[in-house]
DNA sequence: GTCATTTGACCTTT
DNA sequence: AAAGGTCAAATGAC
C-alpha cells in the first residue's frame, strides 16, 4: 500500500521557493491534511474489504451463511467521497493559492493533472507572471510550455485515428531517438479552448511501432464515432499496446473508451461510450465532487456498486494523486 | 482565400 | 548549456 505523507512527502527542491513549512501550516491546511488522511485510511479499508470479499467465493458464502460486505463498502465509499468534498471545499476557501490560479484550475484538472504538485503550481504561477511581462514586451506572447504530466501512452504498430481532430504544430529530432517526434494539438484549441495535445514518435522501424503520448484533456465536442486505421494493416501489424507507464503518477483519463483497451482486432473499432466503463466510473466520481458538495447516498451507492477491486485501486490512485496535488 | 503543415527561432526546464 | 516543447511566418494543398 502506498503511503503518502502530506507536506513531508515531497522532496524539497533547492530551486523551489520556500513556502510555509510544517510548523507554519495554517488551520485550513491542517484541516485539509486531516480530511485527506481520513479519506486515505478509509480508501485503504475499502481495498482490504474488497480483497477479503473477493477471496470468499459465493459457495463459501452460502456455506458460511455470510452476507455480502457491500453495504459496508458503500458506507466507506460514501465517507471517502465526503472527505474529498470537504477537502475540496477547504481548497476553494484557502487563500494560499492565487485567485487567478484557482480560477484557472478546475476540479477536473485537479484529478486529471494529478502530478501537479505545489512546486508545479508555483512554477505555473511564475509562468503567469513572466507571461504578463512577455505580453507587453515580447511579440511572441502566449507562449506556454506544457507543464502537465502525460496522461496516457499508447504504443501501436499502426497509425490510428483516435477520434479527435489534431493539428500538427511542430516536430523535433530528440536525443537518443532515430526518428522525428511530432507534436499535435487539438484542432479546437482556438475555437473551443481545448488543451489536449499529443506526441507521436516512431520508436521502431521493422515492424513499425509508434508511441503516442497524450497530455491534457479534450474539452471540445468534436469526438468522432470511430477509430480509423490510417495505415493498411498486415497480419503482423495488428497489435495495439496501451500502457499506463508506471513512471507516470497519474493514471487518469483515458482518451480512448475502455472498449478499446483490450482490443486487438484487425478491423475498425467502434467507439462505444460505455457508461459502465472504468473511465466513466471515475468520471462519475469526479462529477460527484464537481457538482455536489453534499454526497448523495444514491450516488455513493452507485459508485460502490460499480467498483471492482481493480477499479478501486484506480480510485485510490486518483485519491493518492489528489494528495500529491495538495501536498 | 482558407486551412494545415513545415521549419527555424525562441522559450522553459533541467 | 543542452534538450525538449512551442510559436508563428512561410509554404503548400485544396
């Protein structure tokens, strides 16, 4: 089980401006710490309960006359969600982060850009300051370098259309790479403010292998309905490998529907917006926190019923990432 | 004319 | 300072 210590868990970078230390934690932050710790403990319990539940077969249950632990799980999930909600309320009320930044970072960003540490927030803040200087002195204004962690990585032996419209904005030869890396942004960046970008790098010649790394989320409404293979398929060139790189802190939004995750079909794959997919389950969690300050029992019941043990691990990852963000 | 891509320069991060 | 990421003018395709 991963243990995260708030405020002390992050290595203090020498470059990092010194902020308030442990003995200077304001009440709001202390309360946040307590809330998050509570939530984490409950998430841990949830995992243990689920693991226990899984270990007992239905037959055994019948023999022992034991009942499902689901109601207990539900309760735990509800408490976890309460903790999230309380923390987010505290987050919103804290003045520790600039109002501008709070306004620019939505709750969804908190969950999506889960490696955004305070250090990063500060660097973003600095970037904002610098940019305000640039806007008056440098004609090349609006320059913004990606500061978020990759959200999804996909290795594929074929070039596939992922359902979004991308616009190439650059390419670069990188160190230790034999091929150019191409940079794409969502074509709706300007008209809809969509911040999604991706990088495509050919990593192998024979058989051809491409690594596509996605950053950010699509906020545009341009989703097409199918994944289109751009290159002719050969029997040998059929594998599509999706990976959550373990080095990534965030294993969050998957730009592909779950129905594609396990797909190795040699044909066009229909994109199915499955409301029971893990991705959407997590989205549901986010929505809970986004829209409801008070956790609805029906919602938590729904969430609990949707969670498999694997998904509760994902749930915990999201939770841990939020700790990372706050800590 | 409009829009996408190319490409060198510029900027940030490490 | 090097490497990686982004911008925007130039260019091409339609």
